[in-house]
C-alpha cells in the first residue's frame, strides 16, 4: 500500500514522459525501458526499505491511533 503512495515518475511505471521539454524527455526516454528493472533493483536492495520504512511506520501509527489496535 505504501509503495503505491510514493510519487514514482511515469517512466518508472512505464508511462510516457510527454510533460517534459523535448531535451529532457529524449534523455529520459533512453532509460525508460529499464524503469521496471530499476524498481526491482531498489526492491531487492536496502535502498527501497530505507525509503519506505518511515512511511510504513507512520501509516501503522495512524491505523493504531484510529482503530485502537
């Protein structure tokens, strides 16, 4: 659930980069096919855990506060 709340760029999800100016869109389109591999790499290394842990703790704390679990 928390992973879906992260503001991942469209190229990470495989979407177009049409909102960028042409020069930046062209540069980003070079690595666009590798977006899913980058996300998988982040998932199997401690990097994604380091990013997600504070958000998971916050979400868990809010759920405990709201529902008294």
